[in-house]
C-alpha cells in the first residue's frame, strides 16, 4: 500500500503553509503601512488647519 497522503508534519507541506502565511502577513503589513501613511497625512493637514485658524484669530495663546 503506497501512501501519497501528506500529513501536517510533512516538511514540504509546512514550508508551503509558512510561505503562504508569510505572503499574507506581508500583504497585511503593506496595507497597515498605507493606512498609517494616510492617517499621518490627515493629521498633518489638521495641524496645519489648526495653525491657520490660530493665525486668523491673532492670539494663539488663548486657544488650546
């Protein structure tokens, strides 16, 4: 009886699973990095708008 069924302890199967996991995690890291960069740009924009608002009012010490 020949056994062609690869079990979870088969090294080739483990390598394939770990490769897929690595690729999935890399994709998710890239997505998270993109979201972080977008949030950072939005934060910078809000800070600039706040500074412009303070400048328009004249006395920035009164606003917190």
